[in-house]
C-alpha cells in the first residue's frame, strides 16, 4: 500500500531483481525525472556505521545496488542505518524483498533497504535521523541467496505519490553517497568507506501505536468514511496493505456471487486517514472472511 502523503505502509510489489535500464543521471539538483521536479537531493550517506568498508555492485539492475561488507564474511548481521533523516513510510515484509524499510526524506526523495535479517527495528510513522539503526543485514525474501543489502535511492518521478521500487523500470535513480555517484551497468566499487558518522539509536516507537494487520488486496478499492456509507472518500491501492480492525456493514457483491459484509479500517493511499475498505478485496480469503495474511482473524473495532 503506497502512502502518498502520510507515513504508512506502501504497496509492496513482488520484487524480481532483474536487469534494469542503463543508469539514470541524478547528479543535477534539483532532479528532473519524467516531467516532475524533485526537491534538493538529501545529503545521503552510506547506510552503515562510520569508517566501515563495503563493496558496492550494480550487477544487472543498475541503478540499484547490492552491497556487502569488506571482508564479505562479516556482512551478515551488520547494522543498517538510515542514509538521511526522514519518516519511515513502510517497515514490513514482502515475499521477494523479505524484511525491508522504506524511508521518505521529503521533496519526493526516498530510500529503501531490502533483505534485512529480522523484523525492522522501526515502524511506519517514525521519524529517523541520519544514522538511525533500521535493522541488520540478512538474506530474507525469495530474491536473496546470500547476506547482502539491496539498496535504492528513489524519486517519485511523476509526483503521483505511487512510488515504484524494487522492480525493473521503477523510480530508483543513481545512488550518491557523500557526494560521490555510484552507477553503471555491472559496476563494482571496492572498499568504499562509510562516512555515516552521526549514528543514533533506533527511533522510539510512536505514541500508543495501533496494532497493524497486513493483508493483500487484489485491486485498487474505494474507501468510505463508515461501513454503511456510499460516498467514496479515497482509494486504497492493490497490493500489501495494513488494516487496524473490522466492522460489519453493507454487503459488497460481484456478478460471480463473491461477497463480503466486513469492512476494514485503514489509512488509504488517496484521501483522509481512518477510512473503511471492504474485505471483499482481500486476495487470500472467501465470503465474509476477514483475516490477515497469516490467517489471524482481524479483531473487531
């Protein structure tokens, strides 16, 4: 589920790390991409502790980078730090990406940190500083066979808030660390030293955060202010989303006879927060069922 204006989980597409197009030029500030001007590029640092050395590989999916530590046998379990200050837009799990964190740095700029070893140390809505610990390097997700960090710097290219990451032709741009650009098909850079030297502890939890239940929805869906309302207030994009709880309401039914009376409270991608989407759109369950992706029954509001 993609957050267009607030800190909330984004849609997590099925990540297939394959060859991307040749590197996009991203050294001019402000950046102009697909007709949308981004704000000034943040002063991105490597997402690792100060004075540690790393090997950066573009492989076949430049401008994204896969990064391992020098020496490589020290990669697994190394801390992953925020490259710049911002707000966590999503911290979750995807079948391809594994555990990951997406950070919104403002001005259309984002970074994503993929294949983390464990559940992220931060959650959507938290403010992080340069050097805040987000998690640890691992190989979670179907697209990782060894410990490494898949890392991208991104610009919301068309300004629609619908950020595409981790896929060929996504909105990632050439990576810049400490003012140096690392890009190019099959490029490799050895013993690059991190200057992320203002490390801070993991960000504290936001005040009394609600429990989140992650669900897959099969299509974009209208959301409503209540489970009985018929006036749409926004849109929830298809993909992996979070919801808070469920309420019984009006029936949604299709011509094939599929239906659901449950409505799920969520923060949509378009429109105000705390709206309701029909459980009809859940990809994994049937009529009048409202479970999360793990099969847990979503509690009543």
